[in-house]
């Protein structure tokens, strides 16, 4: 009986620690990483207005790599969807820049920007 009780208490503790870890705010280094998204998207806009496809490609590839990560523990369907949209649109941006299609790249950039705003909007509301 005592053993069972101790067992249940330790399971409870493990769950609490796990929950605390999941709810942790992003660390400073994560925030620095996140700030880079803004830098890369500025670099892409710069590339778009000057038709510098190398610049667009560098920013788009970097953001596409970002899109492969989850960033935070958030299992909601809405968050996962925004992450997918971000990853997908940075991918179409890379493809458009490779084809040197300025209109295609501009369209993908706009679609990507929607996912930036929507994901942040979602996080504030959750
Ligand atoms: C799938 C969700 C998602 C998408 C898409 C997304 N972000 Fe974020 N962003 C986050 C999360 C999560 C954080 C960290 C939350 C926090 O700092 O509280 C963050 C943080 C940031 C920060 C740092 C804010 C701060 O408080 O320091 C910036 C800047 C940023 N994002 C810019 C962008 C830009 C630009 C894009 C699009 C190119 C983008 N984000 C797309 C989820 C997203």
C-alpha cells in the first residue's frame, strides 16, 4: 500500500515537472533566434524590390529551415497549421526565386507574411 502510494506521488511529480517544462516561456536565446525571422523577412523584401534573387533565396532558405522546427511546445491544431503554412510558403518562395519569378516570389512572400501575423495573433489569443 505504502509502495503504491509512493509510486502515485512520484508519477504526479513527474507530470508536474513535465507540465512546468512545457509551459516555460521562451529562453533569451530562443528570442534572439525568433528575432532573426524578422531580419530574414526584411532581407527578402529588400531582394524583392531590387530584383536581387540571391538575396531573396538566402532569406527564404533560412526561413524555410526555421519552418521545419516547432519553436515551442504547442500541440493545438491551429498552431500546427500556421507552422505548416509558414513552412509551405517559404518553400514556394524558394522555388519562385530559383525560377527568378518576381511575381511568384512576391505572392509567396505575402502568403508567408499572413502566416507570421496569424500565428502571432493565435498565440496572443490562446
Ligand atoms: C507557427 C507560428 C509562428 C510563425 C508562423 C511565426 N512566428 Fe514569430 N514567433 C512565434 C513564437 C512561438 C515566438 C516566441 C513567442 C514569444 O516570444 O513569446 C515568436 C517570436 C517572434 C519574434 C520575437 C518577439 C519577441 O518578443 O522577442 C519575432 C520578431 C517574430 N516572431 C517574427 C516573426 C516573423 C517576421 C515571422 C514570419 C516571417 C514569424 N515570426 C512567423 C511563432 C511564430
